[in-house]
């Protein structure tokens, strides 16, 4: 999804109805004691034709969850299973969120409005179904920064403070509450397919494959791919391409998601659900985001491996529909697709034109050496060497003959890069928590978006829209 969305008319389209009978449960939203609008995404409300809503109407729809016109009459909590830190868990699903609405954007793509912190569902287990305000603020920061850095990410659409006091083990408590709405290209996960396989719902598994192919179209499988005419194989190839690009985008952004479980893997390749995320302070493959990731399973440098492992689970979930060989053939494309995406995205952020995978990989290796030896994080590195400037030693040699891309935006001459390190995140939250001062957060969002303008649109894989 682009970070310069085009205005569109509100066009509801509840395609989820085709699969809701086996994929979701109707639920009721929580009733909150307070509704105070804290964040409204004034870039993306235009993309789905909701920019004309008054703030009062906004609160009615995204705080009280009154149905949008001609849209879903009741919210739907989605059903799924998932591997959580590689342990299979059948006791999950939308436990504090639901699908609220679906609509088309100006390019005709189907988009979802989903929630976080909107109350309990049949899958809440012992949890309260709520979201802390700090969690909502962190979600804004993560999605805005990732969008600016060209990552295919959900958008934080709305944050409304809800007036409850929550107790959490990982935050000073009691803490303030909020309800969030995210805008996504879809909410179908690897874990959605795993659940259907686990319950041997093979007919519904095939229905979900067909739904995904029709709703989220992608390029065809390669001409020489075995079984390329079978729907499950087509989807496997598409998801492999999308998740290879997602893995590369995390690495180029210097981003650590923290919880790359199969229930957090969207088959659209769209990143979402931000909990213990971090950005790298220095280039360090062992850096982890989650305090509970004791073995570094989802460390920065292991994210491509983790995403590929999740793809393997997706292939297993599709096995009731097709033989293993064509699924394995699709999975084996991941490595090359990942390296191609790394080159494409790395050189885009560096501000130089690609010259070919072999040469581009040498540039990446030299850049990693420069970051390690100089104890630099990706943000500082890419800013300092935009267009190949200030390159020395191995990096200068690797960049010889590379053509610089346009770097005329004022941002590149200001001497300081935007970043998203934990100290600043905590400082932005402290201003809200201690003084109810939202100005630093809004200013940060404006600066991040300006950086995104300077970078321009990230390149897409050949054959992808």
C-alpha cells in the first residue's frame, strides 16, 4: 500500500461474507466509559472515502463501533490457530480484536478495518480484550515509520482513549486504555489455514484458497513450476514471493518485529500486529525485541529464517489439497526471491540504481561491514551515505560505477536522520503519560512522513502491483 494514497469514494464491499461461515464469529464490541479521539489518520481516511466523517461520527464508528453504511452489520472475530515460538497453539483467534468493515480503495483493492482492544471474544481466554494507550501509541509509531521506509504494513487508522484503568505485567499499572482501528489489505493468516487443516475441513480449506486468489490477486507461478495450474500451488507461490519481500523489507529497515508467529503472518505479505518491536541501535544480527525471546528465535538476523519456517507451515497446511512436490518447489524459491528483494530495497534506500544481483550483493556486504565497524545503525548509515556520498574503503570500492538516484529533497541536507530508537519512544510516551502532551508525538509523525517523502516509493517486485 502506497504512502501517498489517492482520494476515493466510500465503496463498501463485504467480501468476507463468502467465507465467514467457517472463518469467523459475530461478536459485540465493548462499551467504554469514555471516547476521546487521539489519532485520526488523515492520509488514509481519504483512501477509503471516510475523510468526510465528522469527529463525532468518527467516535460513533470507531469507538462505539456503530456499523458503517452498507457494511458488516456485526463485527467478526476471526478464527485461526498458530505456531507461537514454534509451539502449536489451537487455543487462539481474535481475542481482543475483530473485523469491523471492508471497502475498496481508489485502486479497486479490498481493504479491511480491523480492531485491537475492542473487547472480549470467544477467543479471549482469560484476557480482558483491552489495549493500553501506550500500546496504541507504539502501534502508531511502528506503522508510520515502517510505511515511510517502504515496508508493506498495516496503517494505524484510529486511536481513541477509552477511560479504563488496565493492569499489565509489562507496563507500570494501572495504565490508560484505548481502542485502535487498523487499515489492512487483509487479515487472512497462515494460522487461518492451519486451523482448517487441524480440523480436517478440507472443503473449507479449498474455499479459502479460492477466496484468497480472487481477493488478493498476484502474479502467476513460473512457467516451469510443477503443478502451477492448481489453486493451492498458485497461492503458495504468491505467498512465498510476498513474504520473501517482507523479510527483506524488515532487514533494510533495521526493524525487529519480535513475534513472528504463524498467526502473525498475513498471506498478503503485509506486516501487522506490533507488540515488542524495536529498531536497531547498531547493526547487530543477534539483537532481539522481545524480553521473552530468551533463545533469540526472532532476533534481527534470524527474521528471514523465521519467515521461511512459517512458509513451511503454510505448505504443510495446504497438503490436504495437493501433493508435496509442487509446494516444496514454491518454498525453495524463497532464498533467491529474498536476495533479489534485499538488493532491490537496499539500493533503493541507499539512493543508488541497481546494477545486477551479483554486484548489488557486494554493496550490501560492504555496507554491513561499514555498519559493524563504525557501530552504526541502518538509519544513520543510509542517511550518511545517501547516493553513495561519504563512502570510503570497501564501501567506496563496491559502489564504484553505481549511479546515484535523485536526492534533491531538503531532508538529505539537514545533517540528521529520523530514527525510532527506544529512548525516543519512551520519551514520546512520557510526555503523554505525565503531562498529557501529545504535541511531541504529532510532531514526530510529521517528521517521519517527511522522511518518507524524501525516500519516495519503494520498488516493487516485477509482476506485483
